[in-house]
């Protein structure tokens, strides 16, 4: 049985990207810089965040044009896949996540590298990236071929 709930926005992304077609496809392939502006009432939650090199951002993909259960990859076209076997933006609840490099912290602003989000994207949560918890060295890439990953990398680096 489905349960409905609300999520409170805690901040907003400021990035150079305003066109979805000109936004890097994955944060790991982006050198784009941006700022996370945390709303003032959440500033206390940033204590000690500057001791981490990378962050996990949970966001609302507010400009996704639709919600789908099957999609065709944006790079390479190819075979359609179930939305839960992709990172595509047009997903139920339009929840996104990015792993970004933390450059600095000033008051309620986090300066980041690896931005892959549109300017104005709502931030729902921020978590520290901890390699011992978050990196799975023997993970499978499923249907993603090395050629597909190379094409995503090239497209993101050209933006």
C-alpha cells in the first residue's frame, strides 16, 4: 500500500545550468561549479560538514518534463529500460542525487564542484560521502557498457 508524505526543501542549488540539454549527465563527470544555498534555519546542521571532501545531495528534479516507468537512454539511444534501472530524471517522485566535491563553506553556502543540476533545483537533504560506506568496489554496472559510460563522460565533459 502506497503512503503519501511531504518533504521539506532545505535549500537551493545555484549553478550555471539553465537548459536541461546543456547540463552534465552525471556529477562524477562534471567540473561545473555551483553553490548550495541552505536556508538559514538549517545552517546549524552544517557544523563539521567542512571536514568532508564530498557530499551526497538529495534533490527534487523539479524541471523533469514527465514521470515515466520506461525510458530510452539520453546518450546512445538504444534499448528502453525500466526507470529504476536508470538514472533518468523522469522518474516517480522526481528524486535525484548527486555526489559533489565540497570546495568550501561560508555561513549557509556550500561551494561545490561536480554540479550536474539546473539552477534553482530544490535541495531536500545533504549527507557526507564516506567511501567506506558508499563505495562498492565490486559492483556491477548492469546493462551499461563501457562504451555507453565513455559516451556519457564525453558528452558531460563537452558541456
